[in-house]
């Protein structure tokens, strides 16, 4: 064991890689949720926030490149670990009771794949406007990109709302296990507060799910004016 | 009570195996699971067939020899017991009991329900030695040790190395076993000097032996006959990271 490469080559090292990249993505997601919630402060607030981000091209692109690199590393570790792990049991069981394992912990790869698919759709929908090119032409009276009108129009379609709720639902499920696994993999989930960490992970995941899902749902049901 | 035992029969690693059903009409609820298999084997032997091969030694739940996945659960339906401490009263009259060997690439099958768990021995060997003075017993209280650490080390040391954690894990990860063995020595002053090389060596040996990684599902602690919690895996990760960050100990690479 004499190099960084060897350390990150071990199963424990790869899980550390998952944890470190995962927590970066988690922090981004928290920031994203707080940003989204400004839609409830009205048109000016959300459009001003979007304008602030978009005018700082340097910061915006540095963040985007970092995020993409971290997300790809997370996915790389996830695929390698999943493939390795699947090859470790050649003959399966006739019956298998899933004792002790939560749904979220057993389906990390599936929920992660759903999130990935959702992110691709979300980027095409609201960032590049590939699915709805008219979104990019919306301007408010200040000449800023009218994000408020864009999300209002976007979330008037029930199918789009359903896709977003499923996407952020997968995110909540993923994080309910991901956050405790993050503490576990980095060696912080000591016995004294193990159960508190597990509970906190679920609470944070639920808060994030509600924080994200409330925007499309409220706009669809006409709650935000 | 009458039960049907559907058991995995496989002559050796090269011959393909299959499930064979046996009726056991005269089982008593007070029999242990293995006593029931003994009765069945007696009958099978008298019929001129090969008896069902299974591992068992102490039959009091402390040696870690017995294995078996019973109805999809390592060591059977009861919590915190080994297969030998599983009793027929845990099953219902007329029930079909499916008995399988521990399934993991790192535990190659030898015969019927017997698997080769020597991968665990290779991990233990990779852990190396501890520095203790032999000879007369040391003076009492000369080695300060917090009660909390001694309790934890004792909990970790209760691991009997049966391999149920590997059998239950969807990734066949041996993390709980390795974590228990690492923590048991790393928590004690006697194990401190070799702490770093121990954890690095054992984690590496775990990969080399062909075990998977930990996804924190918690299946292992649920089937562990000694109730060892997965927080020990976190402890092992902590020790591993601390050791890996040092990389060099006393001028030489560990």
C-alpha cells in the first residue's frame, strides 16, 4: 500500500471517492433548492437571481465544469463498484430475505440512474431549452431572462410536473441512504451517534424532496402567483 | 412435527448441484436444526445414499463453523443465533425449509452446504502480529485503558468469523468481519503499535480475496449471530483513511 492510486483502488478507497464526490453534489443540490424557492418571492426575485448567476459567466462556468467533473467521477465509481460487486456472487440464492436492508440502500444504483436521466431531461428542458425553444425567448420588462414565466409555462403541463416529482423523489430516496453512507464511508458514523445520523439523513432527504417538489406542484395547482 | 427439507446437493465444485427434497416426519420442536439434519442423515445413510454434508463443530453457537442459509436468511429465521442454535420450534409444522450454502465467489463450494472460508484466514494473516510481552502477567492497571474502549473491543472480539455477513450482503462484502477484527485490536493498547499496517493490510487482503464493497445496507448486522453493528465498519474506514493519509510510517512505507 504505497500510493494514492493504490489507496483509491481498494474497495474502501473507492467508497471514499463516492462519499467525497457525493457530498459535493449534495451541497450543490441544497443550494439549488434554496435558489428555486425564490420563485415564491415573486417574479422579480427569481429573475434577479437568474440574472445574477448568468451575468457572472466566469463563476457560472467554473461551477458547471466542477459539477460535471465531480458528477462524472461519482458515476464512474458507481459503475465500477456495481459491476465489481455483481460479479462477486456467481450462483444466486433460491430464496433471499432482505433482512435489515432498506429499499433505498438496495436501490442506490437504480435511484442514481433515474436521477441521471432526470438531470439530462432537466438540462434540455430549462437550461438549453432544447425541448421547448420558446422558453429561451421569454424576457421580462427589464430585459432579463423571464425564468418566472418559463417555470410557470413549463409546469402547466401535468406530465412535466410528474417527471419532476419522480426525479426529485429518486433524489430523496438516494440521499436518505447516501447521506448516512457518506458518514459511514468516511469513518464518522461512530456507534454513539450512528442512529442519529441515520435519522438525520432521512429528515434531510425528506426536506430536500419537499423543497424541490413543492415548486412544480404549487405552480401546477396555481398556488404561486 | 413434520417438515420438508429442500436442500442443495452438490457432489463437488466441478459437478453441477441441484435441490433435493426430503421429508422429515419425526422432528421434535425441541431439536436443533442440525439435530433434525442428523436424524435425516441417519436415514439417508441407511438407504445407502451419501449424507448431506454441512459444517458444524461446537453446536453451542460460539465456534463459527456452521453456515447455511435457511429460507433466505443466513443462520435461519432467529436473530443473533448461529444455525446450530436455531431450533425446530422456529418453524411451522408442514413447512418447506429451503437450505442453501453461503453463496459468494470468495467462498468456493466444497460439497453440499460446505464452503471454503479460508479467505477469512488470509485476511487474518494479512493483519500481522501484535506486540505483547510474554511471560509473567503484567501488574494490574499498568496499561491504562478506558472502559468504553475495552467494552467496544470486546464487542468486536465477539466475532466468530462465521461469514454470515458475506452470505447476507448483496455485494458479498466482508466489511463487517474485517471491521470487527481490525477494531478489536486497534482499540486496545496492545494492538496500537501495528495499527496502521494492520488496517491497510487487511483491507487490501479483503479485496484480494475477492469480496465486494460495502453499500451500507445493514444486512450483515441483521444476520450477525453476535449482533456486531455496522458502526464498526465506519471505525475501520476511519482507521484506514488515517493510515492511508500517513502513507509513510517511521520513514518507511506501510
